[in-house]
């Protein structure tokens, strides 16, 4: 494990490397206990580099076995090797030379899941961001691009399959039951994209013919017996490959494309060139074991990793500060893919909900950082919602500002200009400036400045003059180490909604640049006068969530009720309703705290019922309409002195109010949605199931008995409906016979299906009862649970900390203690996952005084421990600062 180090890396300190490594040949003698790695590096002194610059190679927990320079053993006095660095001071005079480095690594005792490790008997690697240095000493930075040739040998029985990046070259038998394979990747790549997999796995194969007629062999490798569950992933892969050709003109470039699913993985998946490695949760799916959300995630992540082949691999990052260059852009691409494959409106609402749930709290708390950070202590802590999701929003705004055509021209220029390079955000933006002739200087602040901008807005209509005057003001709140903010370029899509719901025309707009339905906010304050507006409109703004801002507009409830029913933009309809629900929940929470009964307006409840029953709307949209803002959503909007118990009580009261009002309608709707068609994971069918599950919760609450949920649980022929029913039984009836029986039946049925048992953990981790902490502690003793597997930890402890507000924030501090204990126990094994779990504390300052004190004490206690990993120390320090 890496030890704590206070070193801070800064963007402005970037220097090109004095040495390059254009080629590397790696040889692995694979053995789970002890693997010997022989790396032959072709090293070149960079032009302009001083002759005598020492060569400093990165390492992490390495043991050097041998070092040769141009084939001869290096004299001991010419170098210095520690587990985390190899410094060679005496080097040949020539500009080019060869280094041979032999290291010894220990795969089976590698619990960090970085570098070379073993997952369920399969050797695999994870090198992003800095895992390659756990395999061999190297210039482990993304601007060092090398052509890789990889030879592996292993026991043939234990590892009949030997995979690496690129194309297969050669394979054959060796003595003692061993065999070997050689792979060659012709595309120069950074070390973080290196991968190797060796083991005994089953496979699903297929092929894809590219637009220019090249045949690509596709393989998805999974545990034996699980091949059928990889069919959907294969289908998603082929659709992704076609889509990237059609939408971005990008073709695949190798003869093979392989995906391997492993069960121990720190993140979702990894885009290694030609050999994507996946968390099996994002590959395996069928009706019996996966929910519709799982299917959608698989489609999105398969696409995401595939799209990285161009945005990330062919064009990569100059340094890790540029992480959003590949991640924000690739998330944008996968969002667009899913929008094209499914319902665009529903997809957009989902994206915005996720952005608000994960990125907004990050941007508004102690861990806030710009989309392109300027400093870091541990890069692994920057795989954040800000870099990924806000990074994607920034690319989306770029498209809104430039328009589809100029955006595509900019992308084409970017691909053409930078193929094979390691570049920066400045290079990216320059391609769009050059392709469109626009100046993006002010827009670039979205990459450089942290914090969620606020936009305040008011409007008035003058019937006589036929003008609508809109006042808009922007402000960006201070964030850690950035107290003064500059004005942003905020593109706000809008419409003037007329009495019949149609968008009203206007003759002219003065006071800001307004083009193609978008207001370009660039100054602090704009007064925009729309002239020639024939009727009083309702101003609909930030349509489609065109800018990731918080909007504060005058609270005209009647206007919101109107927009929710009539706006032509479905996102805005949903947004209007959500704002109404959120405001009413904030008011109700206040009432509860003041000892009063919460009350809800009839017209709002009726609006919810009407939209839910509106057969002209897609079912998935109607399900979203009935999904109230979560407790965390309401807490975030309240923002300070939060009492999660009051929010819970208020939300429950609103659920019950709607349930009572809608009892009959919901019953009919629910029954009407049932069909006997065989299961299909398509978006339309998924939407029907989503609506059924949402209705089921209201039915159960309206009736006050678990019968309907029990029936759905028993009759379900797919996981979406079974897990949906179980969630409701667990939430509301966990201490009754029905709840207990359903949980036990589910456990029994899926005893041997780990990914499904994770759902069982997850569902229980969300139960908002007094006994929640002890239930989770007891589940940690369950044979299925293990701290060594990130999926188990996320399912139980991650869910508890993110989706069980009353229990995590329990007033006695025991929820915090549970998470803190787990974080500390995990840190010695897997610092990355421990650090990520610790981010659950990031909003601690916004809670009420008692909770704040408990959280502060625990954070301080953790931060004071000895031997914390750099990952965890960094998160704790920033959270407390
Ligand atoms: N580049 C991957 C994310 C990723 C990052 C680090 C990892 O190491 C544990 C693994 C995956 C992606 O964006 O999908
Ligand atoms: Zn990615």
C-alpha cells in the first residue's frame, strides 16, 4: 500500500518528460503467488533534454530483481531502487538505449485491486490512473505513448485464456503444462491503458463489420455458465459501434475487441485498448437476475468504454489534470447514445436527477473542485461527478452554443488534428474555436471555476405594450480556495408559453444575445425585453436543463402548475412539478419541526394524479412524475441546519396524501399495465414496469396492507418487479411476517447469485427503521458480505450512507460510526474504495448542530489515525478544512 505523503501535484508544474519510451516488450511469468515481469523498454532522450538528466521511473510496492542497460547488468552504483522509484543516474551516451527491468509482484495478496491482481482465480489488471507502476518501473504518466508487445505464460489448466491489448500474434505450448501467448498493439498508448487477463472463462463471440468493411471479432468473457447473461451486453456493444460510426464518424481500428467481466473491481469498467475490463455487474443481465435499471446501465457503460476508443485512447490526456478531456466528453457521448436508443426526455430527466444528487452536493461542499482541477494529492480521488457528469454538461453546453453542425465540425477537427496525441482542454476548445470562428474564452471558465452558478430571474408582462421584460442575474458562490468568481457564459434555452401551451412568437429581443431559442447570459445582469408578444406568456427557462445551474425564480405557483401541464418541453414539465413538490416538502418539513401537521395543496396532488393517468405521456415519464424528490433532494434544497427525521416524516405524509387521493385511479392503472407478453428489456416495456412499481408503492400505502406488494413479489417473472415489490415490503413491512418471509424467500432463491444478493443487501440497507444500524452491522456478518469485494461494500455500506438518510444521520451518531468503522477497516486493504465511502460525510456542515458535532468528532478521529492511505487522508483533510 502506498504510504501517506503530503506531496501536492500542480497543473502549472507540468513539464514534458526528458525521456520517451516509444516501445515496450513485456513478459509475464504468471503465478498467483509471485509473478516475474520482464520489461524491455526502448528509451529515447527527448529533444532538448539535458544529456545527464537522471532517468526517474515510477514504482509502487515493487521489488527489483534485475536491471540491464543495453543487455548488460547495470552496475549497482549506477542506480537506486526503492519500492516506489527507480533512479538511474549513469546512462549510455546515445540518444536511444534499451533498459531491461525485472520485477517481482504478488498478485494473490494484492487487495488494492490496482496493478496485477487475482479475481475469482482470474489474473487481471487495472492500471488507470497509476496502477502500471505496481507492475514495472515506468514513466507512468499519460503523455508517454508506447507501442506494446506483451508475452504471457501461465499454467494451461488454470489459465487457458491469455489476453492483452491489440491483436493476437502467436501462442503455443510450453513445458510443465504451461503455455504462452503474444499480443501486439500497434497504436501507441499511455501505460494506464495497458491490460492483461489470464484465466479460465467462458465466452460469447460475435463479429462486427465496420463502415469501411473491416471484420472485427468480438468476445465477451464471463465465468463459465454465465454466457447467456452476456447476450444483452454483446447487443449493446454492436449498437454502440454502429452509432459511433453514424453520429461521430468513428470506426473501430483493431481486428479484435474483447470485454472481460470480473467480480472484484473498484469502479464500473475500464477502457483498456481492445480489452475492456468490466465489473461483472455491468455485463451480466437477464430477466431473472437484472432490473431494467441494470439493463440501462449495462448499455450505457458498454457504450462509454467503447466510445473511449476515440475519446481517451486514440486521443488521450496530457496529464491527469485533463481527466475531463476524456471523461466529460465520453459521458456526453454515452448520454447521447442512450438518448437515441431510448426516450430522450426520460433520459435527460434521469441525467439531471443524478447530477443534482451527486454533483451538486460535491460542488456545494468542501470537496468542490473545477471540472479541470489545478491541484491534487491523490488523483484517484478525482474520478468524481464533477469531472464526469459536470464535464459532460459542459460539452452539452458547447453544443448548445455552437449548434449541432459547428459542434460536429469541431469534433471532426479535434479528431483529425490530435489523433495519436496526448492533449489538453485548451487543445480541445481550440478545435471548436477554429471550426466555428467563435471565441470561447469566457465559456472556458466552466472548466476552470468550481461551484454551481445561481441564476435569479423575474419577468413581467405589459399587455398594452405587448412586451415581456425578463430580468436575469447570475452569481457563483465561493468554493474552497476560490473566493472570487468571474462571470460565466450561461446558455439558457427558453420559450414563452402561451395560454394554449403553444410557444408564442415575439418580434425582437433586446438586452442579451438571444438566438435559436437560447439566451446567452454573459454579464452579471441582463434585462431582456421581448417585443411583440401578443398574450401574457409564462416564461419557461433552462429547458432541457441547458445549463447546470440552480434557478431561483419568483415563486408563482400558478405558473408552475401551468407549465407542468402545458410546456412543450417535457423536461420543463417535469421540472415545474418537481419544484412544486420540493417547495411543498420544504414547507412541510418546517411544519413537522415546529410540531405541526404538514398540509398539502389539493391542486398539486391533483396535478400529480392527472399527469400519472395521462395516457398521451410515456409510461416512464409518468413514473418519474410520481417519484417524489428524495429525502436527500429536499435536504440539499434546505441547505443548512438539516433535520433528516423531519424531512422523512414530511415526505411520508405527502406519499400517503397522494396515495389516498389516487387510490382508485392507481388501482386501475396498475392493473391495466399488466401484460402477459414475454419479458423484453426495451425502453417502452421498462417504462411500463417502472410505472407499475411506482404505483405499487402508492397502492400499498393507500391500502395500509402489504397484499398488493406480496402478490407482485410472488407472481413476478422478472427482477424489476420482484425487487420493486421487495423494496416496498422491506421499507414498510420489514417487521411483519410478510416482510420477513419475502426477504427470506429472496435470499434463498438467489443464494448462489452474488450480484442479486447485493440487491438483497441494498434493499435492507435502505430500511429507515430505528434498528437500521444494527441490521446493517448484522448483515456485515452474513457469509455473502466481504470487505474485500467492492460491490458488496457499495451495496450495503454505500447504500446505507447515501440512501438511508434517517439512519445514516441518526441523531445518536451511530450511523456515522458504522460508516467510519467500515472506512477505517477497509483503508488497509483497499484505499480507493475506503476514500470513496468516506465522501458520504461531505455535507456534514449542513446538518443540525447535534449531528454536525457527531460527524466532526468522527472525522477528526479518523483523520488523526496513523498509517492512513494517501487516498483517505486526502478526503478527510479536505472534508474537515
Ligand atoms: N476510465 C474508467 C474509469 C476507471 C477509473 C479508474 C479505475 O481504477 C480503479 C477504473 C476505472 C471509465 O471512465 O470508465
Ligand atoms: Zn470513462
